[in-house]
C-alpha cells in the first residue's frame, strides 16, 4: 500500500493577447483540458529536467504507463547513484527508481495524486515542481499560450488530528518533537497554572543561567523507532495544551511527511492499494461500492475527491505576478 499526496491543478493564459487555439476560433481556456489530454501519451511525454549540484541537469525518463477514461498513470523515474567497491576500485553505479503520478483529467475535475516514495526522497512536492515546470515547458515547445499551476490540497486540523492521521492512517513515524518554552521569570502573561509553571522550572533555571528569554526542548527517537505522541499521556497533553494556549512553537518531525509546526495546515494524503494500480493497467474490473463493475482506481479517485471537498488549495510560497484569465476547474 502506497501513500499519495493530493494536488489540484488549473490552467491560465501565458499571454493575455493569445485567447484562441491556433488556427481555430476555439478559446484556449475552454479547451485547456483537452489540449493537456493530448500530451498524456507515449514515452517521455514531458521534458522533465532534474537540476544537479554542479548546475547541470539530467533529463528524467517518464512514460504514460496507462490511460483510461481521461485518467492517466504517469511513471517518472529519478536518477540516483551509489558507490561500490569492485576489488580495489571504487565504482559509481546509476539506477532509476520510479514514482507513480495519477492525473485525473476527467472533465471539470483536474486532480493529481503523487506517490510518496524514496525514489524522490519521500517528497511529493519535489515531483510536483519538476512536473509543473516540464508541463509549462511543453506548452512553450508546442507554442500553446497556456500555463499550468499545481497546488497541494490543505485544510485546517488540530495537532492531535494531524498526528493520528500520519501515525495511524499513513503509518508514518515521529522521529523528533521540539517544544519552545518561555522563561517564566522573563515573560509575563503566561496562561498556565502553577503546577505547569513548576514543570518549566528546570528549563527556566538553564535559561536564567544563560540570561535567555526562552528555551527549546528536543526529544528524539532511536533510529528506526517512533516517539509516542498520544493524547492519553497526561503530562504530554498538558505541555501541548500549554503551548497551544500561549501560541508557543511545537515542531513534530515525521519520517515521511516532514516537519509539521503547530498551527500549520494539514496536507491532503490518501493511501492506495497496490493492486488498484495493477488492475487499472490491465483493465481488470471489480465490483465497486455501488454494486456495479468498474475500475477500483477510478472509485478511489472519486473517494479522494469527495473526502477532500472541504480542502482548499495551498497558497504558493513563490511570488505570484499579476495573473491573466484563469480556467478554474472544480476539484
């Protein structure tokens, strides 16, 4: 079973002066999904370039493994290397692990699911950025005045909801937790009872010795193990409650999800059975929840769309220039 990060994409005009499909009277934005669908075929459909540290880049293999009913299964292969000793000589071996990207380009849907895999360091956002750039490069190569923008789906969630989703639903591990506490003797207005303030006394004494205004407490798990972050642990729950009431920093480090900071939005993720992909590739139908025969992968995409209906598109971190018209697609 694999975990996929869920994204939404939409199209906008690359140049406001180019409103129509070349050689026709059809409007570009109205036909954006159909144009994009034409890209989703064959071997190396997109010019995906992976930047390297020496400022060169390597083109990554990618192929449309299967496409049915405007649902496309795209495989993107990374290029990695490892060094081995052959007799007395050190040799570098290159290998190409793959990552599945599911593009739901059905009319008025436009969602993307990207596998969280070690092929790209368990970082779906890395794949997203590479794919977004490659698709836009394709639009330029084909002289089509469109751009695509891909954003992760996010929602507001409590810290405990976030922890439960990651550790229980997605089998993630907590490798480190970081708490930031003020020095009670240096900061006034701390919303905590005397018992909780007493628990800060040790940190306060260290902070005082250093003339510091706050301290940070890190707890790390043994390699390959996970920290127990459970609401039933009274002392721990009180510490988190203290931080949340006073808006202190809490950082939870997951092996796969990355760093979650208190107050941040939760990413949309979903697990997918491996056989759903295999059955999609070979066209094997199954009895779905509605009692009819169909493809399990398409039912999973419908479920993902329903479950993430209350999610919003993440705000891009990069600076956004003034936009032209945009084709908004229901997700």
